[in-house]
C-alpha cells in the first residue's frame, strides 16, 4: 500500500483538530512519526513478496514469491526456451532431469505456478494468437532465484511466464519472426 497526502490537505487536517500553534506542532510530529512507521511496515511487507538479486554486472533484478491465481483464463506472457541439451535452458528439466526436443510441446512455469513440482508432467492448455495448444509442464522458470552460475547468470523469470518450446510457438501459428513474447491465457 502506498499513498501520499497533499500538503494543503494535511494542513487542513491539522488545523481542524487543534487550536494553538503548539498543538499543531505536536500533532504534526505525531502524524509524521505515524507515517514513518507506516512506510517502514509497508516496505517490510513488500519485501516479503519482492526482492532483488544482483549479478556480477551490478544490475539489480526483481525476484518474486507469488503469481496471479490460476483460473480458467490465467493471463501470462509466453516466452521462448529451448529444452534441448545445449539450449538456452540452464540444464535438464526440473521435473525429470531430462532434456526435451524443441519439437515437443513442453513448457516451464514461473515458480508459484510450478507449485514445487506439483504440475510436473501435467498438461495445460495455452490460448494465444486465436489458437490453442495442449502442452506438458516439464520445468520451472525460477522467479525467486537467478544471477548465479547454476542459472547461467540469467535474471529471474517474472512471475507471469510460460516459457515454451518452439513446438508450442508453431502450434499457435506464430510466425518465427514474432517468437519471443506473446500475451496468452492458460488453464489446467
């Protein structure tokens, strides 16, 4: 939660509750302390959900511990990933410790949607580009970690990612020159 109070509004509030200049100063001090405590509590609450990682290059990246709830039309961004050995994934898939052909419709989900592996080898339906495709979850697109050797110093995934093989993009009929990011919906 974040808010601001315009100085004129604050001044009106202070004047309406006090009569003397001394009372105004006391109220202003108390109100200021309250705002500082509220800001600190709000910052603490936000830090539980969102933090940052900093690779050796010095740039900070946001990390996430939550995603939107899965519904019958969960909004997401489809991204391109190779699940083959030597592809742009950071190693074998998390679900089965195997590599998967780019010709197989498979995906990785952002951390919260991956559910600690509960969705491994389950099928989801992706809707995009006026088409749909059924695809199997084989990996996690880590939203909580990144910027390290294990993840090839890649930044963490945003919390709304369905990272898909080339086969998924082809099934959706997206021309290869437009592969990369696509607004989609998905469901179990």
